[in-house]
C-alpha cells in the first residue's frame, strides 16, 4: 500500500514521465515542484528515524494525516501517546534561520539572499485548533496536546536567542528527548488498545487532497506522451500482439508492460480511467480488446452504462 503522503509525489512523477522535456516553461517548473516534494519527503523520513528512537513503545505515529471535515487540515506528524499528544510541523529548509519575536516571522539568510516565512508555530497551532474540534465532534477523549516545529535539514542553522517560544522549535535529533520528557510528565489516561483504535480511526478518516494534475497545470491531453513503455529500451512504443506487448524497436516481449501504464493513467486522472482514455493512452484501437485488458488488470469497474469507469485498486483508498 502506498503511504498517502507520497501520492502527490507519484502524480508529479507520472506527469514528468509523460511530458516532453521540451515543454517550456512547464517541464522545468513541474520538475522543480517535484524536487521540492521529494526533498520534503526525505526530510519527513529523516524525522521518522528520530521518532522511532524514543524509548517508548506505546506511541502511535501518523504521517501526513489530512482530514476534510468542515475545514481541511493536514498534520505533518501526529504523535499519539497514552497521556499526551504532539503535532509536529516539519521544515526542510537550509541556511541561517532566525525568528523575529516581534513580527513572529521566520527569516532565512542564504547565499546573500533573505527570505521571510510565516512562523511555523502559527501553522501548527491552527492545525491543533482544527484537530481539537474534530476530536470533540467525534467524542474522542482530549489529552494535553503540544505543538512544535522541527527543522530536519542538517544544513539549517537555527538562531533562536530572543525567541520566547524557542523550546518548541528544534532540530530532528532533539525529538526523542523532547517526547520522552513529555511522556515522563504525563500519566496514561487511555489504554494502549484505545490509543490504537484512535490511530486507526484517524487513518480511516484520511482524505487525499483533490489535485487533478493535468488541470492544475493546464496541460492538454494532446501534450501527454501516450503509449506503453518498453521495460527494456524505455521507449513508449510497445504494440499489442498475440496476448503480449511487443517492442518494435528492441524486440522485447512482455505480458504485463501495461500495468505501469495504467497506474500512471490513474494518477493523471484522479483515478478515473474510461475505456476511451485507456485506448488512447495504451494506443490500442479496439474497444473490446481494451475492455478485456482493463478487466484483467488490478482495477475496479464503477457503473455499467456509458458513464462507466475504472479505479486502480492501489489508489482506491485515497483517490
Ligand atoms: Zn524496446
């Protein structure tokens, strides 16, 4: 199963695979976005390592939880203990970072340039308000809850001298002792199994943001590279031939080269694959043949009439 936080990344990956590098200025712009998501995810994975370093066995850790009741909100990391909870906002920026206690702005200096960001504690405090309201609406027991911002990039130098909230801003390495200290100050108010239930309830409530990637970047379907990619020579040239895919360029035959293609199509269409889209994308002319291929793939058919479409089962929980 795909972790939800990586779906947006996978959508960008699929788009970059299917967009000509000579599509200026979109290709470089989308590539840059992708690179940023990718490094964001590396940063969060880096933090995960430190979260698991705590000497506590009863914590539940949720990454990228996004709830879409009343107001959508997303939490980078939610730590659920038996007597306390923590919301963490992850920042993966480099350079010298200092906080202005008066304006509550974060100022980053790097290579002689200055960037200003909102105080990450503001962001995570807003998320806490939304989470608290959501838990209240679901009759889930409230526990003392803390918020903090974590800088995960080793090339960030934090200068926090005058910042009154500096104990809530830290580097990833400081996370285990931060959590252990909170744990030692709070008695368990719920049981381990109650905590597990809350974690799985919240996971089930997760809803991925609607992000139809082609529309968002205003990319025409005609500009998307079609075809089944050859697993050997990587060209989008495979042709259907006697129940297999055959590459006319290198001669390789494959039974399942279309599976990756269908997964990419699902990512590009918010998981809504029609017979017509599949025919165009796989470059198969026959409506009946594509129907056979779709029915034998890991897809679920929704509806029976003209408006029928397919959903990829690996994405069905999210899209
Ligand atoms: Zn080939």
